C-alpha cells in the first residue's frame, strides 16, 4: 500500500466515523428540535408541518402563553420547584453528614453500617410494602412522601464516602488539633476540598427530583399538589385535552379553541425539559468529570 | 512459636507486674469511652440511619403481606404461600414474567454493545471541539424523564405527522402506528432505551479508553499497525475489563426491565406485549387493590433480583477484581 493510498483510505475512514456520529447526533436532537419548532409555530400551519421540520412556520407564542396561563401548569411548576429544591437541600445535607462519619476509617461499627447501607441496594421489597409504610406513617397526600424517599441515596453516599476518604489525614488532624469539632472539620476542611463531588451529587439529586413522576402520582391524591411531570403525563400521555387548554383560557382567549393539540403537546414537553436544559452546561461540566474519574478509579 | 506459646510466654514474663491491657477494661467503660469520643459522628448519621430503617428496612417487614390475606379492618390472616401458588398458577403472571425476560434480553443484545461502538468511534474523532459537540448532544436524553421521552416518541412515531413515518413514506413505505402495533412495540422499547442511554453509557467506555497507556499505541504504530489493528489489538483488550464488569452488572439487573419506561410507553392496545413484573405489581396492587398478590409478585422479583445482583457482583469481583462494593 503506497502512502498516498493509505491517506486517502484513512480520510474515508474518518469521514465514515464522523458522519455516523453526526447522524447519531441528528437522531438524538432532531425530535426535540421538531417539538420546539412546532411549539413556536403559527397554529394554523401546525397541521401541515412535517415531523422533519426544525424551523417554526410562522411565529407565534400562543401555545406558550396558553400553557403558562394554565393554573394547573403554574401549580405544577411551583410544586416541582418546591419538591426539587427542598428535596435536594435535605438530600445533600444528610448524605454529606452520613458520608463524613462513614469516611472516618476508625469509626467504631463502620463495617456494620456499610453492610446496613449496602443491603438496601441489593434487596428491594417492592412497591406495595413501600406504599403501606408511607400510609402507616401518615404521609399519604403530603409532599414528604415524595421528598423523603431517597433522602440518602446509597449509591451517591458511597461515591461521596470515596471522595471524603481522599482528603489527606494530616489536614483533618491539624484541624482537630486546632480544636475544630467533627462538624467544623466537615464544614471548613472536607466540604471545600470536595466541592466538585458535592456539586455532582447535588445535580444528580436535582435531576432525580425534577424527573420523578411515579411517587407523586401514587402518593399525592390531591391534583393541586402534582408536579410538572405528572401534569405532563396527564395532558400528553393520557390525552386530557380539556384541562390542557383550560376552561378559563377558552373563554378569555379567542384563539384557544383553534390551537392544535399537537402544538400544545409539544409546548408542554418543551416546558418540562426547559429546566434540565438550563442546568445542562453544569451537568456536562461536573457529571462527565465525575463519571470519568469514577470510572478510572473503578 | 504458636500464638498460645507466645501468650503463655508473655504471661509468664509479666507475672507479678501485669500491666492493665486494653482488654482488661470492662466493655461497658470501653464502650462509654468510645461513645464519648465518637458521638458527634453518630449524631450526624442518625437522620440517615433512621431514613434507611424507615424507608428500606420497615418495608422488608411490611413484605410479610405476601404471606397474609389483606384485611381493611382487623388483623391480616397468615396464609403461607397461598398467594405465590395463585401467582404461579396464573397464565397472566407467566406472560408478565416472560415479557420481563424477553425485554431484558432484547436490551442486552441490542442496546448493550452500542455504547462500546460509540466510544470507539468518538475516540477516533481528532478535533476536540467536534468531539465535545457530539458528546454533549448524545448525553442529553439520559437526563430526561421517561414521561418526556414517551411524549417525544409518541410525536416522532405518529402515523400522520411523525418523523419516522414521514421518512418511511418518502421511501415508499405505508405509514405504521408503531406505538399501538404488537409487532413493533418491543422494538420501540428497545430503541427508546438505546436513544436514552447509549450516549451516556459510552462515557464509561470512553473513560476506560482514555486510561489506556499511550505507549501501547506508539508501540503498535512502530509495528506498522493501522487504525483498525490498533482498535482490535490495543483499545479493545484495554477496555475488556470494563465491558465485562458492566455486562455482569447488567445481568444482575435482569429483572429490572424498566418500570418508568414501560409504564409511560404503554397503552391498552399493546399492554400484553410489554407488561413487566413491575407494571403488573402496580396495576394489580395499587389499581385493583389486590395488595397481597401484588406484594407476592414484587417479593418474587425482589428475591430473584437479589440473587442475580449478588451472583453478578461475586463473579465480577472474581473475574476482574472490580466490584461495586
């Protein structure tokens, strides 16, 4: 094989590799862009729009104004924000506290506590026993039924313990000699040194709470407590069109009746994705690094 | 000198002036001293421990419901394995068990290898910017909920306006309703799983590739290896432990065919094709109120799952020295 030949062959290889990856990018992103385009299109033109379209036809904010004016969507958004923020603060606090204690190598009973945590990963009794526990605790129809579940995620706990264990022992001893108590050492020495790990699990918990729909659906009977994912499910998957348009909007807003459900579905899906897209740059920064180093440590 | 002899020797030599060894301190006092030194740490762990007891250990006790007849008023009646007998006699449960195994197996065969190829391909992209762009696009679906993904798939697979049928029609195929046809719904499950996870999972393999010693590539190049030979003889052997570990752990999760996914992609027309143990438990338990039967089904799944996870982990550790715990 001559050199010229091999270069041409390599160039062909490179083209095939890059184009197949770009095709994958298109398959991943196009359906989302299509929905985004439809949600911003003029309603009259939506029925004629192809699933391939990624540019809005005409331009109209009708779908977005209608959805944002919908009381169910508003409440859903607030509920989601409340559950996500409260949940994540509690998650990170208690995971960090427990991880700090368990990362002390000489803590008496450390092994037993590890087994105690790991056993919960291995065996899951299932949905119904869980339901009865929530019921017996009197948490049915309270936000706590949703927030407290996975208060401490065993996997993230283990990740955090591994990171805490890497804080040099001399630093901890120095802090203790200076009279810092266990809490002060955690706050002033350990946490600042493990910020990337902490940010990673914070994002993990945020995404988890934002995406959760099953528990709110099961445990919150009162639909005014439903987060956005449950509202999305009701509107788009169960096809509840009337509450999606909303009676109030129907009478106040002339064009409401004409807006296609396809456009409303698209808008509702995009609205639910929006917060994830907003934190996505952070996710990429921390998650990829965390996962990369996690995999390397193995 | 054996241990006993050592002890004997030390006892004899110390006879008369026995130092107070740590062992001589009564356990109560030792325990008290330890507690005094460590109590802030135990205090910090208390909320976490209570959480695990209440939300993970209390449900194990509650699972006794599988061996009882549930009563709204009064105590439940112990009935032994009655509900398990009902379960194993019912064709519906076997259909659900079969679906669980079939869907898991399909995911293993068709979804599991994809991230490996993606990682190998991404590693061949020379431009860092292009690589970052591709990665940030294909990681995204991993962070979307299954409700959202089901919405996206319903739109994309719509017979009248979905992108798949639009392309199909341009190529001369008649439009199909993929979401409601029993012949295609399992492939929808497999493909949506791929769409969501393949990109993100490639990250693990990519990290493993990055960890391969660059000298190995240099050496291969010196020996005249081309790109494919380097992939086959350097990259693949380099990531084999990662592939093995993830494969074994996937086997461990075989009973988890994916509740959220199936639950959101389901509709009445194709339920019998993709109903899995988890969705079955939800339906007969929370929707039909057959709590004991549903608990029995959930417990059956939990026990098989536990055996698989422990076995997978043990094998993984033996084989590669790597484990999760």
